[in-house]
């Protein structure tokens, strides 16, 4: 969709949902998102720990958006 704030820029929303990953894997994912050459904005982040396995997450849900200029 066209950005309301910046003319000629489009907003591309997307989501990532992961299950049963380690905390370290989540940190690596966040690090890779930060290193990306595109601006990525997080709208919502939900993290649920795995109560049976310390250091693991039962689910991670990210609502993100990036910006593109055709």
C-alpha cells in the first residue's frame, strides 16, 4: 500500500511465526533483521517461553513492515 507519510514509497507488511526455537536462535533472527539493508519496522512482537524447557520458546510471532520505492 502507498505510504501516507512519504510520497512515492510503499509499505509492505509481513509476518513471521516460529515455534519451538531456542532463545539464541531468536536473538540471531533479530540480529539478521537489524543487519538487513532495508528498513524493517516491528509493529508487534509476541514471545511465549517454553515452561518445560528453559532457554526455549514455544512461539515467536512478529508483525513487521518494510518500505519500498518502485
